[in-house]
C-alpha cells in the first residue's frame, strides 16, 4: 500500500473514526444493527480469524448466503486482508454453485443455514482442500470459523493496493458457462463516488437494500451509501409489506429495484395506506407506468440507467423525467463510444455497440485471456449491448448484439445458449431456440420454441420442470411452444426468423 493508494478497508477505518456512533448497518429480519465503530471491530475480528485459519492475500473466499450482517462483515474482512470474495447466487443449482467456486479456486466457503442439504451437495463437488464454514456462528451444517481477537495493535500491514481485486461476480453464461468478472477496490471506490454525486447521497440518507449482495446492484449501492456515511438496511429477501413497513419506520430515502419489486410495493401501499413518501430516489429499470406511479405517489425521482457488472454497476444515469424512455447520460468518470461492426464510431442517432472506458471498467474475466483480449480490443470495453445517442447525449438502449443475446427476467441475466444447452439434454428434443418475450410480471420472460424428435411427446410443464431441476429456477422458460419445423438458414436454425414467427404468440 502506498501514499496514493486507497482501499475499501481504508474507508471502513476512516468511517469508524468519522462517524463512530452513527448506525451503519441494520439487518431487518434480526433487528440487529452495527455502528460504524462496531462494524470495523467486527471486521477486524473476522479478519484475525481468517488469518489464524491460514488465509493469505489474494486468495478467494466463496460465500453462499442471503443478506445479513455477517455477510457484510465478511466483505469487510476480505478488504482488510486483500482477499477476494466470490459471492455465489443462492438461487443456483448445486452444479452451478460448485462451478463458480471451482472456477475461482476458492480456499474457504461460507454458507448460511437455509439449505444444509444443498450446501453438502456443493461440498461434494469441491476439492478436498476447500474448507466450509458457517457464516453465522452456531448456525449451519459446518464448523464455525475459529474465534480470534483482533490484535490491539491492529491487523498486520497488508500490501493490498487500490488496483487489487476485491470481488469476482459471475455473469451469465454467453456460451454455456458463466464468466467471473473481477472488480478492484479502485473500481468500486470510483463507483461509490459516482453514485454519491449523481444521486446526492449523504450521511443523512437511509438505504433499503432488498437486492442480494451477490449482485452488483445490491453490493454496489450498499458500498456507495456506506462510503457516504449513510445507514444501510439489508433484507434477506424482498417482501413488499416488510419493505413498506421499513420505509415508513426508518424514513428510508433511497433504494435500487428491478421489476416487479416497485409494482408489488406500490400495490401494497395503495391497499394498506403505508407512508413511503420519504423514498426520494429509486434507481433501476421498470415500466413507464410503474415509474410514473411511484413519482406521483411520493414526489420522488426514479433514476434510469445503463450498466453492467463489468462497469462496476452504472455507466449512464439520469432522472427518468429528464428524458423518459432513455437510459440517461454518461456519468462523469465514464467515456462511451458507439461502435459499428468494424469498431468505428457511429454518429448520433445511429445504433452501435456500447463501448466504455474509465476507472470503473473491471479488470477482466477470471482466467479467460482470449475473451479479455476480445472484450478490451482497441482500448475499450465492448459491452455487447447496442444503443444510440440522441442529439442531447442521452443513451437509448436498442438491443443485445446477436452473439451475446441476453434475457433479463426481473433484473437477472439469462443467456439463451445456457438454457438451450440444458433443453437439448432432454431425449425428446431435436432442436430449440430460446429468446426473451414481454412479460407482465418480470418485464421480460423466457420462451422456448422446440421441435421434438419423431415419435416423442413432451408437455410444456414437463420441459419447464426438466430445466428447473438442472439449473437455477429463474432460468427456466415461462413459455414453451412445440412446432413441427423450425426455419433454417443453411445448416443452422434461423434464430431471427424464429423470433419473428413466434415472439408474439
């Protein structure tokens, strides 16, 4: 660490000095809280325990758990030691969880007590040298991390720098396997400052976090609010009545939400009369009807945005009312060019691939040198998303590039290739095309159009259950259509024509 370095642990230590008695974290379900000073003390104790257990700088710590105080303490302990956290989506199947952990060669894995059988199934797929621990002491099917007191003189000086990795978040599988996006301390510190600037976050704010801490949105906005000295209230899982009660009781001022969270929250408020007028800012993606209803009910602002895990959350953002339907304008520490297929800039009004550079661009995909070379070609991060700029510099999202086609049900990323791979494992299926369709609840749903093998039969429910039993259930199709033939283009199924023919049925 040098004079010009700053890490997330430095912010933890700084805030414990600046705001020692102010509340930093509140776990809604347990009604347990930590001040900024309490949080640093808990972080140092866990870091000391990890050191005593043999963890070293740069090693990976897997965690499979719902939001809790212990989860945010683990993030802090990793920052203190220069370790890298691998938060795993708890909605995945055992094989998927184990893939993410094995891909990053996780040394330790922490789990909560929600599903011991699933966690033991994951453990059987890991190497013998991987140690599993309970995230919450005394709760779960594994050993507790051996207790250790933080040394009075503080933790040993670490060599971690701002450019060292802090978290690996696996993005959806473009070609059938997830890719681990490595974000550094610098990436996330820059993202924190951007959020504080764009949304005006101060120590007087209260943030409700209903999004999981394995997701860049749930983690990113929580870090930004912590950095500002605000209070973070974590929910284990989104529940509209509980969210309304928390907003009213704690005068929550901001949150990040994906469809259908706001729709269900506003419906509950309309029925119950709960007071959510303190909610001055909501960031996310939703329908115009839901956004406008929120703004009318509260007088608050909805912030529209574009971003990725690979851009440390947000790359463009503006209040929805400035340019309804757009994804906002580029934030200060981001440069964006729209490129054609030959990586040449396109003029305003013309669609092109969104390419980004700046200090929030991730360090690369874990152990995927060829993909990194392609993604970072010519000095830009190529997002795989298509957009266009209007004359005033607002970005309008167009579509995903064909080779990186993406479906986003309720804020999750699902790549058709991954779902198609699983469907093709069914002995009755001869060919399939998976794509996104409008969905009244999730904004975008998953549809599979299948051709069966001669002499075989299959129902939609049987196929949906088959997929849900092999990969995360949020990746299973909501809609299935069986057809006698699929249009071809040469020796391949014509995906464009399939979507044209069956998207609206």
